C-alpha cells in the first residue's frame, strides 16, 4: 500500500534534538571506543513503570558496563558478540530522572527521563499517516502541548541507518513536534493521558507504509512455514540477476518520483484542506507504486524487522498497537498463520509471552476505478476474518473494529481520531482493567431460521441496537459523520442498505431487508428460499449500518459470514 507523505524531524543540533552533556561526556551518540547505547534511549525518554527496565546496546567485548537511575544500579560485561543488556528494578510512575551508562572511561547521562506507560505503534501506512495529514488536524495540533506525552519515531529503513539513528530522539508533544507522528498513535496516547491522570505516556512509532506482515518477521521465522517461504521465494525471484548498483539506481529513481508526488500532495492539502483523494489523483496522477524490490528495501520481507524492530526491542513496553493487513490481501489465505507467527516472535523478542496486541480491523474500502471497471473485489473481508480469528484464538490479542470508518476510493481514510480513541478504550478495558469502558460492538451469537422463512440474528453487546448513519458513496458525508445520526427508521433497513445478504450455497448472494427487535435482527429471506448462508458487511465496500449504543458510545457491528445451520462449515472464499 502506498506511503503517505514522508515524515520530517528536527534538524540535527536543534533545541529539541540536542543532547545534554557535561564536561566529562562526549556527544550522546558519537562513535565510542568502548560502547554504544541503543538509539531508542535518549534525553526525554519514557520508561515503562512497574516493570524491570532493560537497557541495552553494543560495544567492545569484555568491556564492563554500569547502568544507574535514581540510586538503582546494575552491571554487566559486553559479550563476545558485541551485545550487552542490563536490567534495572521496576519503578513507579514519575520523574524526571537521570539515567547514566558508563564504562571505566566514558559516561553518558540521559536527562529528563520519565517513568509511565509505553506503547509500540506499528504496521503500514494507515498507522503511519501523520497527524498533520489526517482529518481536521489544526485544533489537535494547536492543543497538543503536554510534557508528559512523548514520542520516539524509529527511522524508516530496510537496512541499518546509523546516521538516521544518531539524530533520532524522544520528543515531547507540542505543536511543532506532533504533526509528523502517527495520527492513530497520537489520538490513542492522548486519550490514555487523559484517562490515566498524571501518568506519563510514551509511544515508540515503528511503522512503514506499504509493508507486508512478513516485513516485520525474521527470515528464520518465515522459512518455517509454507506461507512464509512463499513470500521469500517471490522476493528472491524479484531481485534475481540484479546487481547492487542496478538495485540502488532503480530505488533512487523511484524514491525521487515518490518524494515529488508526496510533496505535491502536501502542497495540494495545504492549499485546500478539504481536497479529496480522488481530486488529488485526478490532478497529480496516481502515486508511484509499487517501488522496485531490492535487497535493502524497507518493503522486502524481514527488512523493517532487522533494521527497525530489532533496534528498539527489548525496550520495555506495555503492549503493541497494530494496524496492518492491506498489503497482504492478495495472499489472504496465509495472513492468519503469518500474523500468529509474528506475534509469537515479537513476544519472544520482548521475553513476554503475554505482551498485549491490539489489532485494528480493516475498515471498508474499494478502489473506484477497479470497482467501476468490474475488476474482482479485493480480499479485505478475508483479512478482517483473519484478524478476528487471531483475537479469538491467541491470548491477550484484542480486536478494534472500524468497519464504519472507511472511505470509498481512499485507501487512507482520514478519520484517525475514531481509530486511535477506540484503541485507547480497548487498552483501558483489557490491559488496564477499567470497568464500564465501552469497547465492544454487536457480535453475532446465533442464527435461527423461522417458519415464515426469515432468519433471526441474535447478537451480544446489543444494547441500544439500531441502524445508524450510512452513506455508501460520497466521501464528504462519511468523513463528516462516520457515526452520524441515523436516516429514516432506526430499526429498519431495506435490502440495499441493511448490509445483510443471503445465499443458498451456490456462490451467489442476495441482499436482504432487516428489522431490529430488541437485541436481535430479523432478516427477510423471501428472496432466497431455504438460505444456507448469511453474511453482514462482508464486502470490501458496502453497507455497514448496524450499531449499538452504550451510554452514548456507538460502536459498529462486526462483519460476519456464517452458515444458517451451525453444523455446516463456512465455505472458503466467502
């Protein structure tokens, strides 16, 4: 999936980037004779509260390292492989502290260190989409100043980039810093700050637009499964016979065209904040995509895993926010397996078998040109189903449905506030144990055929069940009110607008009218005698108007596809 406009950070040596040092210290990240600390450690960092703190880096084997903070100390010796790590005792929320790392000759002091809640935000371009490019960002950016809310943006790369790491740093939320952070991560962290009181919140942004789930996995992990080997084989076929010089020339050419396109998009949005993606594409042409595959590309399998994720792990975090799946729809049958393997590998990296994963389920989307030309629809329903299955079958994995938040003909829906705040709500409920937090939309419990030929769909989390706002075509209406007021009868939708479809099992689907009765929905089956299958919102783009209402919080019903008879299996590819 195409990347959004490139992020920019503070210039090297700027006030927000300059390390603090004293006369006995050399610069924070100069090439040292004996040791280096991982780039994710910097002035202004946030460490995870109530968990042992792991500090790590590299250096000359057999060098002794001492790490200390707030009177707590730990020592180690750099191993034969040049890596070192020490673990400090857990600390409560608070600060500022000073973290010191030293050997017998050199010392680094990291100042203004806070202890609070730390989350890793990862995935592809819908996680990457910057706050400044999201829906109506001006007020959010203007009101962002908060010294207890901080972000670290991992340099986006497919190969180690020491220069980028040297200027990377933690930054406090402020109008001149938050514009280039993930909009989803910002809104999630903002709500956590509001709900957790005086507890600092830090986010490690670690994402790259256009990346497959396999980009965030090791080669060893991928080679263990047929699904992973398929991605590796396709990658090797793409780079076969190309020299390093040729690959770098191809990538440089693509990068120049991509940067020019992104700059033109940024200018268009600055001139007209309400411009649609369709208008941008018409004016500027499509985004230069896909990029050429190379052995150093951030879009290759294992690239960001090695060059980004391994550079921040095992910096202790509370959990992971994951928004990805779009790039894998062509191989949707493999996604569930790979997603589970990725989660297991990350948990091994962090030595935390219960590390929480909050997965954003893909929203509605369809490419207008493909849709109008009759090209077969994408496989986003299957990716959504894989994400739901992961949440159902892997402990400490939670789903955040956003089927109501998509935009027709824009793969990057701009309403990221809804997504981020739902992520935060799920974190507050499932990770922090906050009771009374509305996090669950209506979920299918059972399907019951009636003698009159209709089907009764029973749902859990169905308080205040109603048909809400749905506009299946116009971008502006959907953006302005993704959860807007219902139109017409809130308890009835005709066949074209209900989102429900029926099939007798022959592969054809017929839309069906539906009426709400308390916590259940009665689906009219007159158009399909003796239906065998029923589905709701099981399209890349289509009606998804069913909501609950819990104390004024309205959440969408999840897509589903189920047999009418529970003894039947759901057919593959539905």
